[in-house]
């Protein structure tokens, strides 16, 4: 159960910058918040906004760690702010920065939406099967091996939060690098028996330095993925597959 | 003037919105989706447990079909639903599950042979048939006769939403993100689109469309604690209300989910109990069998929530700094099952409570969860007052759920409604030649712009957060699980005062571009009006039906209350909505009102009920040789887009 270590004063050091406001400059601003039992960064930010600065921008939707809206850099690590308990930080100092690698909307809010859509279009994150549309919805569905369904779900759990993108050194150096989120999508659809793309077709998408050959396997992605996706195994697998493709 | 033209404008990028958009796009119409957020972040993703569809592949679903699903849905609704719509839904749901399978949802599949499950606190082994191997499986959920809830672990909504959004991307449907519709463009009889505010630049744009579909989800955030996402503030429902013409319906029908964690109100899925989890009290005692010996923890949601509340009122709750709660015990399901089928629940417990549900009990309490009411539409999804305005999903009330929704039926409704309503939207776009009166568009743009200017310019006024919290508290304290005339009357009076105060909101952060306080200032006055509709409807309805439980009127009164509550906001100067009523026609029902089989049924019958029962018996005995489909058609014919009328195949019975 939630234990109350009540009464502590937390210091939030928050990146502030509104590109919409002419003349605004990026700066760090410190806010003090009295810690409450079970307090998350989500709860603290709401309190700061309501009681101290109404202009503070950030994104939360589900506040339950499932929608991927609230990725930010929390004391140096990309993570989901909604499920980060303030009690985790022993000295009560919490520094918040927006996720790098995405366009800044303002303060802690970044535009993951346009990035993710572009990634989706690039990878083709949908089932490619020319026959699919002809299947009758009245008839029994195509069977699938139960284990395969479970394995696909493991990868389908990605919430597109962007933490792996923010943690990736390669991505920071090369804007056109697909990044781990994209690799996980490739691995997911590659594994899916319903997707009829050949390895050669996948090679077109990731068989280059912007793709899987550019990855330095430093695994910032796996270390920071809030859904614990198996980046290391899957990136290694894709690499092996792609090396084997005859072009 | 900033104008964007399209054929089909869809407001809301969750499952209902995306599926509607896909339908209209596939019919060749230019389609745009508006969303507050990236579509994949929509609240649909939070539906954990699964979607009902009578595929009947698992052995525990043997004998299931549309008829059984229909009957469960009608009973669950406490006979408040529109039975035509429940039929349309039950017929289309299996197709929806199968379609999503072709779009990539990795539905959990049946594995042939023995498997160990927990039923009524005991481990039993069930044997899945060879012929079912690899077909889509299902789990048990409350208020259902069969195991009918198709699922992917406990991330069903997430996988469905991703599949639907990916399909939308494949179809090339633009999703205009971080846009908020703040008013409908209409002339009192037809809707022409919406005035939309860009949440980054603050710019206002008129999206002009042949047809406009609202699919923005529920309004749980009018309560202080809700399982809903923080964006589920009901603005999509408020837009038609603001027209003064279009009506909302059954707004008092609000569902409380039995098992949200305490204190933050995050949901743990009904799948916990469906898979065998138990509810326990302060003494570790399993109390549900005492109240509901037959269905126990798997009674309908409204029933379980009330029983839990009753039990806590008897002093059996577990005291905590956040008030009393009860325990959800899933430890008996075992580590392997939890880590595979309830892993989101496990994560939530770990991160938000610091406990491990494999070993520890989960603190839970009934919490606002779902809005059965919403925008009143025909069975086609079209508004009954404004042509060209449609609604789908939780925000709408074509009335599939009546006064209580079954678990697994909402995420199913989103996609089924999108399939069906999308076709009707396309029909409308193809048949109507829409003359857009540009003067009307201009006037709406000007008006909304002036409203925002007024908010920004006002130097002295009401604090928007203060108003919001006051509203939420009223709803929590006085319009909750158990209701009574006295509290409801106070709630109505207090909300009336808040409506008046909300006309003079002032803000501190005076900029037009991205400004969270301005967003609140636009939304909160609309939310308070919605809250007033809920409270007024609840106050006027002097009976108990489904989730609407009046302590001072405990009986279900079919004689006087077999009707829907309509709410419109006639004049902008009004401080309360105007209520009206719409009768349900017993003589048209396939299932005349009866008992749901919970507790002791107190029902004041409708005078037509007996007559209709007889009539149906006569139809049945006059057609002894027809199959169930023919018989159904004779009793209650209903319409559905042609493409969804085919019979559904199931193992063992084929297309029977
Ligand atoms: S792979 Fe993990 S870190 Fe990357 S976007 Fe998906 S959930 Fe987030
Ligand atoms: S392994 Fe390193 S370089 Fe490769 S995607 Fe992950 S973080 Fe980026
Ligand atoms: S708000 Fe949804 S993951 Fe944090």
C-alpha cells in the first residue's frame, strides 16, 4: 500500500519555453510542492499549474501508464511521468525536460504525433495482404497458432511513447535514423503470419544505415522502454535477417 | 476566413471515430478526423478486458450466438435499451472481431486440449476442442450467459485501437491532431461542420463538411474521481447541447465500475473477476455470494457496485486515509496467469500502489466509469434534430445500453457503431446535396472568436479551476451510486448557480495560442451544463433502473418510467436544461420487460407487457417450423446495412 511520507517539500526544476510566444527564451524554473502520499509527477504538475503557473504545458491522457502521452526526461532518464512516484527521488529534487528528438510544442509538451505517423507510414505499420479485403467477415476467421498470437502481443504492447527515441544516441546524430520504435514495429509485423511482406520487401525499409545497419546496439532503447520490449533480441534478429537477404 | 472543406468530418480519433472514418473513406468520400491528441493515445486504449462478440469458439461459449448476446444486453440494460439497436449490435459484433483480426489484432487464441481455469474460487480443468484450435478465444465477464469476451491479454483496447489507427493510416485518412471542436456550425435544422481551435497556435478554423460525426467518448471527468482519461470531459456531448436544438438523452445513466484502484481511480479490468478473482472485505471474507448467490462477483456491474457500497456501509470496508475500500483478490489465479493475461493490471499495481497482485490484495472501490447516455440519435446514428449530424460510440445514445452497460460491450460498441453508422454517414453524403450557407459559417467563426476574446479580456471573474472542482464535488457527493431526492435537489440547485457563475470566467494567462487555462475556460462551462443534465435527469426519474438507483424509489417502475429522459438547452440564458421524455414501445419489443434475476426484483409492470408476451407466444406457436432467424424477423424486424446482414459462422453449427 501507499505509505505516507508526508510533508516533504519537493523541488521541481522544469524546462520552460513557449515557441509560440515571441521573444520567449528557454529557461529552467524551480517550483516547490508539498509532497502528498502516493504523489506522482502527474499530480505534482497539475498542482503546479493550478496553484503557481497557469501557463505550464505538458501532456497527459490516461494517467495510467498505457497511452504513451507523458514521456519526458525525469532526472536524466526518459520515462512516463504519470506513473513516476515522487517518493522515488530520495533528495526530493526532480528535474523535468521535454523528450529530445521531437518537435517542441511548449515546456514539457512535444509533438510525438507527427513523428509517429511518419514512422508508421515509413514502416507500413499495417497488415500487408492483398487478399485480406476479400475475406468474408461471416466465415470463421483464419486460424493462428496461439503462441504466435501471444508473441505478437508482446511487441504490440509498444505505446509509442518515444522514450526509446529520446534515449538513442544514433537517433540524435542522424535525423533520418528509423529508431527503436520503428524496429519494434518491423519486428512485430515481420513476425505476423497475416502480413505477406517478403524479407526483400523488409530490406527495402530497414536494410540500410538509416535502418537496422545504423544501430550501434548501445541499447539505450531497451533500458528505457517502459513496456519492457525486447529491443536487444529483436534488433539482433532483424540484423541477422537483413544480412541474409540477397540484393 | 479560415475554412477547410471535406465530405465526412469525424470529431474524435478513438475507435468509434476511426472506424467511422474508415467506412466513409472506403466509400470514396473525402474524410478528415479531428483529435485532441494523437489518435493512438485515445481512451479506447484503456479498455483492457475485451470485446464481446458471439464467436463461440471456446468450449465455455458453446451454444452462444446473437440471440444470447442480445438477451444479455437487453437484460443488462434493465430493459432501457433500444432493442433494434441491441440486435444490430449483436449481429455485427462477430464480424467486427473478425475484421479486426484481418487488420492485425493479435486476439488470444484457443489452444486445444485441457486447460486449468478458476471458476467460483475453484480450480477446474476445461477441455478445448480440437476443431477450435487457433480460433479466437473468449473469457468470462459479468452479466453474460456465455464466455463471450474476446481479448488480447488485458490490452485489448490498445491492440484494437492500434489496428484501427494503422488501418486509417493505410487508407490515407488525415488525422488533424491537437485540434478541438468548440462549436457546431448549424442553422437549426442542418449541421455543416464545426468551428475548431488549434491547441498549439490558438487559431480558429471552420471545418465545413457534408456530414459531421461526433465520436469523442464519455464525460466521466464531470466527477472528481473517474476511471476515464483526463481528456474525457464530455465536450463532444456538449456541442449538440449548445445548439439549443439537438437533444441529449438518459444523461442520468452513469456507470460505476466495481474495481478501480484507490485512491487514483485507475481501472483494473473486469477480466480480473471474469478470470476468477474475488471481492473480499476487511475480514478477508468473500461477501458477494451472500448478496448474489447465483452470479456472485460476476453479477452486472451496477449490481456489484451497489452491493460493494452496501457492504462498506455496514462497516465492512477497509479503512484508509482515502476513505473505505474493499479488496480485489486475484492471488488465486497464480503468477503465470497474471503475468500473461493480466499484465497491465500487474503493472498498474506495481507502479501506482507498490504492490504485487500475485501476492497482495488490490484496494478497490466502485468508481465512475461509463456514460450510457449521450447524444440522442436514430438507429442510423443520425441526430434526431440536426440533419447531417451523427454520433457514434460512448458519446452517442442510439441506445444500446439503456441504464446499464455490460462489460465488454463498450469497446465492442465503438467499432460496431463505426461500421454501421459509417455506412449511414456515407449514404447521407451521397444522397444529400448540401448547400453550405457561408454566412452561417462566418457568423459562427465570428461568435466563437468573440467568446474567446471576452474570456481573455475579462479582468475580474470566476476562477475556472474553482468552478470545475465545485462541479465535480457536487457530482461525487450527490449524484453517485445511490441517489435520493433530497441530495439531488440540492445538486440541481448548486449546479444551477454554477451555470450562472460560469458565464463570467476570467483567466490569468492571457494568451490566445497554446494555453491550458484557456482550454479549461472554454470547456468548463460546457461541462457544468452536462453535469446539470445528469443531475436534473436523475432528480426527475423517481424510480431505480440499472445504474440509476434511488434510495427513495427502489422499485423499477415500468408503468411510469419506461421512457428515456431527453435534455435540451433551449436558451443560452437558461440556467438549467429543459427535460422531455420519449416512451419505449413495449409492443415492439422482442423481449418484453422482465426480471434481471438479481436480489429481490421490485417491478411495477407496464400495462402492455402481458399483452406483448402473449402476442410473441402466438407468433412463436404460429411458426413452429422456422429457424431462429426467421422467428426473430417475425417478432422484431430491424434494419442493418446490407453488408452486415449475413449469418455468422461458428464451429459445430456452421451458419445455423
Ligand atoms: S518501444 Fe518502448 S520506449 Fe519505444 S516507443 Fe514503444 S513503448 Fe515507448
Ligand atoms: S540499440 Fe542504441 S542505436 Fe540501436 S536503436 Fe537502440 S538506442 Fe538506438
Ligand atoms: S498519461 Fe498515458 S502513459 Fe502517462
